[in-house]
C-alpha cells in the first residue's frame, strides 16, 4: 500500500504554486528589463541575469515536489 496519499496532491500544488510565482516574477522583471534595454541597450547583460533569477523559484519547487513524491512509496 502506498504511503501518504496526499503526497501526490501536495507535490502537484507545490509545482503549480511555484510555476505561477515564477510566471508572475518573470512578467514583472521582464517588463522592467525590456523598458531598461529600450532606453540603454548596454544593460542587456544585466537584464539577462535578472531574467534568470526568478527561475530559481521553480527549481526549489521541483526539489520539494520530488521529496514529497518520495513519500508515495515508503512503508
């Protein structure tokens, strides 16, 4: 019999939450970055770095979801 039946649901909610949070952060940072690059093209490299930073949110969510899914098949 599988372990905690809510582990799969918890993993799905974790991934959905972090996906939504990442999308929102990318929207905010992306708009500001495009505006800054339009005014000063030399800010492209800084803008690129700022666009990558919100992606760490989804990586943290993935790690937590994998840990939660590990509880599905524990006795």
